[in-house]
C-alpha cells in the first residue's frame, strides 16, 4: 500500500534526503505480507538480469497517473537487499547487480523472499510514493549431495551374525525440496552387504550397511564398497562414499598339522635326542589367534 506525500508542504526543506530520513524513522509501509509487487527469479542469474518492471505492476501503476515523467530509486531500510538489486531510474526495471545464491541468502528455508523498498517521484519532485517489492528466489539444483567424509574404513568381526548393521557417514545437499538429498543406494554389487535406509524423527535419512551372509576373514579380509547419495533434481545430482569394510579376525581356526598322520621309521641304533623329523603346524587365524605354540 502506498502513502502519498505532497512535497509542496515541505518544499522549504533544503534536501530531499531529509525526507528520506523521516521515512526511515516513521515507516509508512504496512506490516508483513503487504507488498505492492511480487517477482520471481531463479538463483544464480548472471549480473544485470532483468527481475521485473515496477512501473507496470497494477498496484503501482495506478498511482502513476497523469501525463507525467516518473523516476524510480531504491530506498534504504534495514531489511532491504540493495546490495543485490538495482533499479533503472527512468523505466522502473529492477535488475540484479550480483549473482544471487539462494543457499547463502536463505539456507534451508523453503521460501526465499528478498525485500526491496522503492520510491517513485514525478519530474517536478512534487509527488513521492514508496512501495514494497518482494522478490522470490527459486532454488536451482546447483549442489550435489556430499558425504562427510567421502571415504571411510569400518570394521566388523568375522563372526558377526547376519543382519548386523554398520553405521556409515551421512551425506548432505544444500538445496531444498526435490533438489536436496532424497535417497541412498549401494553401487557395488555385493552378496555379503546390503544397504538399509531409515528415517530419523527429524526426517533425515540414515543409511546403514548390514550383513546379508556370513563372513570369513580367512577367505576375504576386506571389502571395498561404494554408496551413492542422490537428489531428485532435474537433472539429478549425486555424491559417492567409498567404504573399506575391514573384517576383524576371530579365533575360529584350531592349529593344524600339515599332515594328519605321519609314518616314520626310527632306526634302533639312532642315538637318543637325535632329530627324527620336523613337524609342520600352522593356524589360519592372524595375530595371537594364529600363533602356534
Ligand atoms: C503528454 O504531454 C505531452 C507534452 O507535454 C504531449 O505532447 C502529449 O500528447 C501528452 N500525452 C498524453 C497522453 O496526454
Ligand atoms: C508532479 O506532480 C504534481 C502534483 O500532482 C503536479 O502539480 C506536477 O505538475 C507534476 N509534474 C510533472 C512534471 O508532471
Ligand atoms: C534505463 O533504461 C533505458 C531504456 O532501456 C536505457 O536507455 C538507460 O540507459 C537505462 N539507464 C541506466 C542507468 O542503465
Ligand atoms: C538517472 O540515472 C542516470 C544514470 O545513472 C543519471 O545520470 C541521472 O541523473 C539519474 N536521474 C535522476 C533523476 O536521478
Ligand atoms: C534379517 O532381517 C530380516 C528383516 O528384518 C528378517 O526377515 C530375517 O529373518 C533376518 N535374518 C536373520 C538371519 O536374522
Ligand atoms: C582396507 O583396509 C584394510 C585393513 O585396514 C587394508 O589392509 C586394505 O588395504 C584396505 N583396502 C583399501 C582398498 O584401501
Ligand atoms: Ca546456489
Ligand atoms: Ca540451489
Ligand atoms: Ca542438489
Ligand atoms: Ca579367524
């Protein structure tokens, strides 16, 4: 809603800026949602992109009556974003004067609305109207899901039972709605590990590896898996996590001799304590579990 100021009543004031300071102290704008023009732009537009023509917006144009020349400029208020926008002082076209990153301006808010206040004034500077402009910045899918960290080593005991779960790092994506993280999947084909995704109370997705068959460190001691996180933007973006699953040894093998039975002949004249033969024993386990005594 615009308030009209007839500057003829204050024409002996030396400077127009005095009037503007008064405006800041007594804002004439009605509270909250009441705006005179609403524009929508995409984030990340190049500098100097057109946002919208203020002078042809119905709620503004109806104040700009008569055969007059009007000028436009931006007013400075605490919540206005004059660092991001410009207005052409003769046409009333708002343009961008910086690259606008929705993620930086609005983070995870699902609605990103930037505010401007503009003023119009006729050529003789005797009429002055302030207006509120809202500019909605739409999200683009310009961020990929990213894992923190992007590679990790986890370990699991070789005797772990089927369905044992292994927590893994989460991914995040700074975009919103469909453009943010939507799913995880296991990229590596595996008949030993599966990926289960659940939702926390705060609706974040939590991926976990789980065991689908039994392990045996003695046949394979580590697995290299890749988990992919995806958003549902168009086109969709993804990020990858590399997991080295290291299988911990469990003492599940008894020491064994290289042969089950030994047939030896001992010469009766052999002196006591002479070496008859060497027995070989080994243990498939590792570390202390594998030490043969
Ligand atoms: C506006 O004023 C100019 C000169 O001041 C005149 O030539 C023109 O015809 C006027 N237009 C309208 C729509 O009244
Ligand atoms: C500006 O507006 C005032 C007040 O309506 C009017 O008297 C004056 O003629 C206008 N000036 C121009 C150049 O249109
Ligand atoms: C305002 O727009 C007009 C018409 O497009 C253009 O001629 C003029 O150069 C612009 N002014 C500025 C300061 O960019
Ligand atoms: C409009 O902008 C141009 C270019 O920035 C400037 O030269 C001119 O003085 C401005 N006009 C008014 C009325 O502020
Ligand atoms: C593993 O979990 C699934 C689903 O929760 C269940 O159907 C299955 O019986 C479980 N398997 C074992 C061996 O516990
Ligand atoms: C995975 O971890 C194991 C044990 O820490 C290591 O021996 C193996 O080299 C690692 N594999 C890769 C591909 O990094
Ligand atoms: Ca961005
Ligand atoms: Ca974005
Ligand atoms: Ca994204
Ligand atoms: Ca073992």
